[in-house]
């Protein structure tokens, strides 16, 4: 059985956040930080740091959560308030 993860990455280089969805957070973070995908949104912001992750048993739930964080600013804003110290720290 797979677990589905919604994650937030932070680029301290550009002070930007990225929301994504995956079944393997470690592999996905490595991909975001690699040189293999130069045309992606995350390429220029490297290095990215994982600052938050939620896990789901159901893929539909994970995709809905990712969409809500990407499309509804108030949902994302409330989450950012909950993890404020993680967003400010660079490790």
C-alpha cells in the first residue's frame, strides 16, 4: 500500500515556496535539487529544503489537499502561520 504525501519546499536562495505531491518525498526532493530538469519551476531555486509534509492513505485526498494549498491563498496562509518557525529557519 502506498502513502501519498503533500509537501512544501522552501528555497532560501529566492525566498519562495513550492507545493507538491508524491509517493516518495526523499526521491522527489533529490529530483528538485538535481541538474536533470533545467526547464522546471524549481530548477533556479536550488537548493530546496523540505519544510512541511502531510501524508495520506488515499491518493484523492492527497491531490485535493495539494490543490487546495496551490489554489486557495487563505488555506496556504493559515498553514504558513502554523509552520512560521520552519519557514524562517535555514536548517
